[in-house]
C-alpha cells in the first residue's frame, strides 16, 4: 500500500504559536528538502536524530521564509520507519502555509489524515492497537483516558492478545496430532479432555477481556449519561447545574426540549457525556413524538441513565411508565428527585435508590458525580493498571473469536470431526490477528486511519 511519494503535513495545531512543526517522510526526503535549506552543513551529512539549524528559502524568488531547526531521521530509525524530517518553524500560520507551499514546489505531497501512522504500521514499527492508541492519546481529555492510551501504546494490550493467539495455536497443534494420527492408536478421549480444559481456560481469558471492554470504551469515548424524565421535571435545569453554565433553555412550559442535547464534562478523572432528552409522555404533537423517539434512542445508547423526577409532587403515572421503560431497557439507572428545595414527602418503591438534588440551588449535584464514578468502577477492573479493549472494532473481533471457540467446544462435545473443530479454532485465531492488524484488509485500514488528525 505504501507508494514512493514523499509526504508532509503540519503536526502541530493551526493558529498563532511560539513554534510549529511540519513532519516530512519518504524515500530521499532528506535530499529533497535540502534543496530549500541554507546552512553551514548539509542535511545529508547529519547523523540520525541530529538537529540542523539554518534557513528555509524560496529558490525561485531567493526569499528567506524562516529560520528553522530540522531534525533528521534516517531510514529505519524514524516513527514511520522511513527517512524522515521534522521542520520546526516559528508558529505563524503564514510561515507554516509558506513552508507547505514550498515543499509542494519540489514534489512533496500533502499527507492524508493518519498517513504517517499508517506508514509506521505498514513498516512494522507499530501494530494496529498501538496505532489506535496514538489517536486515543491525542484525543485524551482525562486521567483514565490518558492511562489507557499510554498502556496500549506501550503494547500492553498487544501482549494480552499475543497470549490468546499462542493458546489458539496450541489448540490447533493438539488437534493436528489427532488428525494426523487418526488411523493410529491415539487416545481420543484423552485428547478431547485436554482440548476442553485448554479451551475453557482460553474462554475464561477472553471473557475477562470482554468484561473490561465496557470500561475501556468509557475511558476512551466517555461515560454516556442520558437524563430522562417526563416534561417539566427540571432535566435541563439539572444539566445546567451539572455543567455549571446555561447550556440549554430552561422554561416552565412542558416540552421545551425537543431534541437530544449533549454536553461534555471532565470530572473525577472521567469524560462524562451528558445527554439532555425531550420529556417522555404520550402526545399527538409530531415534533414531540420525534423528540420522544430520540429520547428512547438515547436511553439505548447510554451507559448510564439518570431518571429525573419532580421532588415537589407525588410520583405521577407518566413517571411509572418511564420506570417500566427503563426496566425493559436493562440499563443501569440512577433516580434523582429534583426540586428538593420544595419539600414534599416522596412515595416510591424501596427498591429504587434515591438522590435528592436542587438544580436551582446547585445542591446535591456532587452526589450524581459520585454515582457516575461508582458506576464506572463497578466493573471490577482497575483502569489505571489494567490495559483494556478500547473500541467497538476490538470488542467485535474479540467476540468473534469467542464465538468460534465456543463452536469448537461444541464440536468436541458432540464428537464431530476434528477438521470442523480445527476450522473454528483457525477462525478464532484470525479474529485475534485482526485486532493487532496481522490480517486486516485495506478498506478497514483506510477507515481506521482516516479518523486520525492530519500530521499523525
């Protein structure tokens, strides 16, 4: 997939800054950039990882563009594995654009999003979980997101997958013995017993990783929290109190919120994504009906649901209808009675935990953050020390591997042909290999790396 073109892109954010960095990579990139560089020493004379000081100039107009520092990286020693440079300029947007324009005049192409990381992957410098970790680290906003990304970048998730991969190869080797010696006196029951013990151990390891996948995804993507309730219970006021700003319109008129509104907050080391939803009730209003549909969709997509009730009045029939909806959804739910500033005796089944808050006075909102943090840690994994599956791609492939391992186990229990069993084990192995990118087609790679920012 790698072509011979030299690529370049700014690796620092656009805008005015003290310095900016432009990354260049490709065969003969040092020799090519040297055409624009004035210095007492040639770039090509520098050892790998040395820095050259000089001036970039426009050969056509003889105009100096900027005084720069250029880091030189020889083939095999750079991030991409190719001959590369890092050009450090002053952080003027004009200077950065001029440098990119100059590089284009000598045949250097603008890199696509993620193209540097893709080249690093294709050149064997990193695997796919590490490449995804680069994106996650770039986008990390909280302590736990950072800890998870660093762990994957260091290859800790890869090591876990490698252990599973080795165990599947051992299973295949055990089956091959049975297949190759099918006509000889081989104790099939002993082979089956060994196989079942090993596959059960392997499934235990896979299930443990899947158990932590939810926490891993919440660390990376944020904890999705849907605020739901009937109209006019104060969901929008509560959201404003939680995010400490007037993000949404607050009104005593029922049905003010017609759409799902998201707001992100960093708290307790977590990225929390609050979704304020339209009030749930029976209505003939077409717009409200669409708002209700989107609210139900938000419930299904949420990790945690905060059911907001009005603490100033008794529980209404519409509240009980929502309680049933949430029961059917099998989602984790926190019940919050808002308007605690208005005293009212609460009547609700004891099976529900209750948090009392007053969005108006910003009273009790810390209890909600306590509940969200408790929910995050309820999975029984330590997101600071245990590197977890990070995204839906990794989780789906791990689930595929689990499915084929379970089918292989069924084949043994049903005394089916060893060839059928081996076929499932091979498919389980391939799914594991896809997680780290040993067997991944070009279309999937393009989709993954296209999500990266330019310069990565």
